[in-house]
C-alpha cells in the first residue's frame, strides 16, 4: 500500500501545486478528461490527460450542496459555469465533456440533478461515479476500502479485484463538525467553517470535534464488518473533512486496523472523477505553461 500511496501523493502534490499557482501544466495536454466534484463546502474542477497527469485545477467555495444533495440549483450551476469558463480560458480550448460523482447509494432524481447541473453549465456528461470509487482511481486500489469523509456524509466502498462489492453512505461529515464547533464556541455556522479551516486552530478544533470523528469511525467499522472487508488490504480515508493531523490515528484506534490518508485528501475524489471520465477531448495546438490572471 505504501508504494501505491506514494504514487498517489506525487499526483496529488502536482494537482495541488497547479491549483495553488493558478497555472496550467506544460505536460502533454491531448485527450483531456474533466471532473466536477460538487462538494458540500466547495466545487472543484479537475483536468487530467489520458495518462492521468494533472493539467489544471480550480475550486470555489459554495453553499449550494448539503449532505451530498443540491439544495441551490442556480448557485451550483453558476459556480460550475464560472469554473468551466476559467478553465477554458487557461487551456485555450472548449471543454465539452465532464464526469461527476455522488455519495454512495444516491439514486433517482438526487443523482440525476448532479448531471443536470453539469449540463446547465455547458457540459455533456460522460458518467456519474460514486465518490469512494472515484477516489480509488487515484489511489490505485483494487482490493481494500475507501472511506470518503465529505462535508455532509461519510461514504465507504469495499473493493475486490477492482470491483466495488459493497458501498454505503451515512449523514455525518464536515457539516456536523461545524455544528459542534458553533455550539462550543458560540459562533455562527459560517464562522465555524472559517475557524475550522484556520491552521492555527487545528489542535483546539480537533479536541472539540473528536466525538464526531469517532462517530465516523464507528460508521466505517460497521461498514467494514458488514461489507466483507478482508483484513490485510488497505483502508484509506479521503475527503476534506479528514484534513486533521490526528484523524487517521483516531480512526485506526477505533477500528483496530491501520488507516492511511494521502496528501491533500480534499483533492482525491475530484481527480478520481476526471480519471473516470470515458470521453476524451483532443487538443492539437502546442502546449506551454500558462499563467491564469
């Protein structure tokens, strides 16, 4: 697992650098694949080439998604459309196709609306994955478990021989952390989110939200038992809500098994969505490093 995690970390570092620097990779930019992650706290657009190399990335904070469901359709479309325009300006080409993802078990209209958001933003939808399966694309996991801790939910997928054999999603995530922080410090939910993101507050915040993390661990432990998880295969946790230094330690202690976390866990699922896209976009123009104004 450590070898696979090292490779994933290299890819995640590349993507994070692109997002932070607001640049486009000079690496081969033919056959691009686009992923849109409609997250509870942010919407992330990722672009990779047919080798899975990150080419471009950007995100915008939003409040249009709650517990994995679109609650502000116009807001989600507006942000996605803006991210698409920014990416097209940076890449110098139209982005036609994109993939998306939903929490495990999302079906019917709740799943369809995610595709409608992308379509309203100007994309043709190639596929809609479940989030932990998308994450497995980046992590290179064929056997094991992926735990995706998002803003609103904790989703667990168990894989065997490259196939998802069990998946479940429970409503406990970063939003619930914010509720606890809000109550503990007497601040609003938006203020709690900002307080949680501040690196200077991480240690104090984690002591406050540890019971929420333990609940996530309990959900995951039950899913591993019910889903037929095979001991000895990797357990990897991803998602922005897991971005605390002691998070995996708490999970490992509660579950009683080693739990791993990659660098920049908030970017694992967005990259995996792009890698899972089936349609390719051809760019024939020469590539060069571009700076986004």
